C-alpha cells in the first residue's frame, strides 16, 4: 500500500472519531468542526509522508484540528468561550500526549453523539441520511447528490437546511443517559437501515442497486457494533444487512433485469457475508432480547440457509412476519407477510390479506406488483393486468418497470 493510499484510508477511518470530538469541542458547530477536520487533513498530507504516520491518527487529527479551529476563531474575531485547555499549542509533534488522553469511552460517546445529531427527530429521513453521509461518512455534496439523483445545488440546500434545523433545535451535547441512549440507538439503527435500503432498492434513477450506499451502511453498522458490542438489536441490524447484501451478485441478470429470489443462482451469493451474518444473528439470539431487527435478520437467515428455493421454510417465515407485525405494525410488513402466506398456503389466502391494505398502499409499487402476481396465479388475467398497469406507473427505476413489463407480455401471450 502506498503512502497516499494508507493516508487516505487512515483519514477516512478516523473521520467519525475526529469530527465527533471536534463537534463536542466547538459546542455543536457542525461547520466549524468540519472545517477544522479538513484543515487537519491538509496538514496530515503535508506531514505524514515525511515524518511517518502518528501512533493514533484520530488523536493527531483532533488535536491539530482543534488548534486550527481556535486559531481561525481568533483571526476572525469571533472567538467564543472555549474550554480551558493547557495543551493548546501552535503545532508540533503532540499526538502522543493527546493519544494518552483519549480513551475508548470518550470516542464512543463522541461518535454516538454525532450519529444522534444526524438522526435528530426534527429532520425528515432524507435529510437524516444526507447529513449522516456528509458529516459521518465524509462524502462530498456532489457524491451525495448523485446517490439521491438530485442536483448538487439541491443537495447543498438540503444539507444546509438540516444543519440550520439542528442549530435551531439547540441540542444538548451532554453524553446521553442510559435510557436516552437506548431510545436514540433505535433511531440511529433505523437511519442506517434506511441508508442500506436506499442502496439495496433505489428510490429512483437508472440503477436499482447502489452498492456503495449498502457498503457504507454496513461499515457504519459495524462501527456502531464496536461501540455497543453487547446490544443484540445492533447485532441483528448488522446481520440483516450482511445477509441481504450477500445476494447482491445474483439479483440482476447481465442486462440489468431483476431476478426474483426464487430464480436466483444461489452459488453467486456471498458465502462469507452469509456466514458472518448468521454468526452475528446466533450471537444476538443468545441474549434473549428479541427485537424487530433480529426478527428481520432471522427471516433473511431462513432464505440464506435454503440451498435451493424449494427448501425455504415459508411456514416459519410466516410466523416471523406475524411476530414482526406485532412488534412493528405496518402495511408494508403486512404485505410481506401476505407474500409468505402465498408460498406457505395459497395465493387466495394471500389475496384476502392484501385487499384491506389497498388504501394505505395506494401509491406503493410493490403492492400492485404483488397483487398482480397473485391474480395472475389465480388465472384472473384481466384483474392482474389492471394491477400491473398501476405498478408500472409507480415504478421507480427502469429495472422495476421492465420486470412488470415481462408480466404484462406473458399476459398478452396467453390472451
């Protein structure tokens, strides 16, 4: 690995820790914390190739960034009261002393605070994800705009609005208490799963799957798991992502068309990710504290353990969806349970279950796709055609539209 490659990796790895610590030091000023981190990165690029990497890159960046931020505040005559700190210097080889003062607990609280800030309940989900990608992951505005298929200026405005709302909310930056931490941890986990889902099944654009978003969500989940190594729901979240992401290589054909789960070549599933996910899920279950993430991971695990589609234990999947719906009532979960019922019981039984969901899912692509498929299985081709027409109108990507078009073509051939 070249020096520059190593430095780039070190800077990216240290970013959550360093930005979080700088955010605490600058009393929640996101812009100042980001600017201080960028300045520290520039100095790292100037110093590390010649002097060698510091023992603790995160500590080095925090210290240099903090000094830079304070200097900038003084120069701009906007200096605000900052915590007393005798160790502030004009630079130099200070990382060893700083490293001694930063222990794992401090890192954990800072990163957690940063994630919680990005998941502030006043922000819409899209702003939560955009802010997390910018602040925690360090993606550029252009990269985030590309991921969300909006213009760079629109994404810049979105992130600016999110920061303004965070500032206006006057969030307390004290370390969350135990009860508050548990409550917020659920929000953070939900945000990471939203991020993963945006990559797993894109909400728009030409690509159905955006692998970088999935990879970033898994990276952050692993980070969260390091911070909370005994939290079974975070194990479940990470396991869920790994088990789903393991199928990425088999979900589309060479032409980018969707391959349904039953038709996928399971030899193309990533065995290493599956093993890691299954091991994490088993570990979570041993804690005997079931939660929605663990239940969803258990469903994904049943698919992963089936050597071929015919081996899938659909009866158990129905039971798990029933449990999940009890924990987290939702028309989407009810729809997923109906799909499992169609496999375990019959399409008639499934159709009876989804009919009441129509009003709640009137603009949901998957609802009409499932409804059309069930009607098609029952030989009600004209009703199926109506459902598929509605689905294709709601398709968010070319791959989704093409998949529904295949169903319509089959109906035309049998007419």
